[in-house]
């Protein structure tokens, strides 16, 4: 599982039939120091997240379970939560969106 920023939405007129009705988002992982990774990935959106929000992303069996189609889906990455707030070891607070982040208190 990782925490990521939603940076985009994917539209696809042709896709595997198992993905019918599945909304796809482009997410960018957040690193431990609060920076974003250069890597992006596509995740199925099971909860209605939006661009700019911080989300929890799962992979493999957990993702297929969250999407709700079992092993009969050709996708293994899913958004399963929207972050309300995270408190990090160095005292930083991370909010739902970057504008709500707070600097370290120590």
C-alpha cells in the first residue's frame, strides 16, 4: 500500500471488458520526505477520488477485491481511501490536499 496524489483521469473508449464501468485515475506516489515520486501509475478508483486529493493505493489481490470483480479483472491497482490527515515522525502533518499540509512542529 502507498500514499499518492491524484494527478489526472484516464478516459478510454476501448478497454478490456472486465474494466467496463471502472473509473481510472493517474496517481503519483508520495515519498517519505513528502516529495512526490517521478513515477506515475494508473489505479482503478473505487471511491470517487478527485484530482489533487491524497489517496491510499493497494495492489494485487487487495486491489482486485476492492474493485469487486475478483480474479476476473485485468487490473491490479486500486484507490481504496482518501487521506484526511497524516501525522509523520518528523512532526509534519499531511492533509487531503497539499494546501492543507503543515510544517514540522519540532
